[in-house]
């Protein structure tokens, strides 16, 4: 586990980040503007299997406000 880039375990592998349906292996969520985030949820276990072996460490799914069509409010 890493908190502010300080890792407690030697073989730490970060979870897969999916931002607006685009997967990122090493994504720095702290650099993302908080005002642009619409929703964050976490997938683990069977739910994360949709991404195959990359999802074995869990998936953090981020939906931004930019992803919405202009007619939805």
C-alpha cells in the first residue's frame, strides 16, 4: 500500500485506474482536478474480472463531468 508515494510493501502493484472508460496502469489521481470528478467507485473481486489480469489488484473507476453530453444535466 502506498500513501502519498510512500510504499509500505516492496512488491506493491497499484490498482488499475479507469478514467472515462480509458484504462491507465499508473495513474496519479492526486494530479486530477477535484472539481472535474463526477463519480468514483471501486471494483474488486468478480466485478474486476471484466478487465482480466490487470484487474486482479482492483479497479478504481473515475467518471468526469467532461464525459457527459451537453444535453444531460
